[in-house]
């Protein structure tokens, strides 16, 4: 009832797009990792940093997330999902220690094949489970960047020369390959959107929020 009251008032004021902040909010859209089952766990403290939900709460959080999403869709509101990059479940490192940064046990190596498999498994299940209209990508607050030899070599030959913007582009490619036709945006909280990036990014990649400068919701420095 409280959700309906608040969301109804926002809709009545003219709001037409809502973002689910996932790990930072009480509205979550978790996945069960059915496409990467070794990451599942029945341990009471097993936690998915990406969605902000404990594995033990998956059914409850999924059902609640879908109810809120349907409530908004039924009233013509588009729903974007907030997606932190560089975040993984607490089960990921113990299952795949070889796919973590050598310098930080909490940070995944973003060029490791297992991490690419993880991204594909995660996004595939999100799109199968939740009829979202958009995705907002943001660098996770753990702030970690892998700097192993493979990642360093990858960046030297990359488009943007930025480990974070490269991860945004990798995730963008995953989503488009999965057939997602909704909005895709970057929230450059710690990694500003700079003029040099403009010709290197897909034209339909939106830029919003902190660090966006003049490029809010659109990409134009003019």
C-alpha cells in the first residue's frame, strides 16, 4: 500500500520513467543464476552484490520486484534497472578464484573469460525474468579495477583507454546481442563523460546523472 501510494503520487505528477536502484534500494530484481548454477548457494549469508539481495531471499525479492514493475507498467511508466559493473555475488570469488583481480580479492578481472560468461548469464536471466525497458550502468562503489597483465594489454589496444568505459561497452554489446532493444545509459558517477569519448560510443548509449556534465539524457556537447 505504501509503494502504491508513493508511486501513484509520482505518476500523478507526470513521472514517466522510474529506475530501480537495486543494491541501494528496497526494490530489487535479483537473479537465481540458473545459467551459471555453481554460483548458487543456500548459505544464509550468501549475497549478490549486483542486486543487493541474499540468495535465501530470491523468491520473495523476485515476486516483489515483479509486482512493483507490473504496477508501473500498468500505468504506462517505463522501468529502468540500475546495474553496477564490477560487482559479483559473494559466491563468485570462492568458485572462480582464477577470475578475480590478483591485487584485490573482491574485484573481478573484467577481461577473464569466466567474467564474460558471468555477464552473459546474468543479463540473459534478467531479460528472461523482468520485462524492463532500460538499463543504467554504473561503476560499483567498491571502486576496484583489475590491473593484471591481461587487462593492461586489453586497455592498451582498446577504444576508450578507460577500464570503466570499456566495461560499459562490453555490457552494452552483451545486451544488444541478447536482443535487448530498450534504453541503455551510463551513470558516470566516478568516471566523467568527456568530449574525447563522444565519437567512441554507440549513438544510442545515453549518459545521465553525476559526471554527465552537459550530456544529461543525450550526448551533445553543443
